[in-house]
C-alpha cells in the first residue's frame, strides 16, 4: 500500500481542504413586510409567500 514519503505541511493540507468550509446562509428580504427570511419559504413574520397569505400570523404578539 502506498504511503507518503514526506509529511504534508499544514499549508498544503489546508490548501487541499479549502472547500470544506461552511457555506454562508442565503437571506432574502420579504417583499411584503421587508423582514429578512430564508429564500423560497414562508415569511415567519407575516406569513406571506409569493404574494399570498399562507399562514395566519399571530397578531399582537411581539
């Protein structure tokens, strides 16, 4: 079984593992209430998605 002849330096190992970082979370603005939300999901603040009220938001609860 092949074995590396020399130890891989920290720099080379970290360059190879550069793609393993966590991706940034995408955030979109709700067109109805202008709060931030996850894209392609119902807004947790107002309950709207694609211009329609999907979930009735709790009124008076802040």
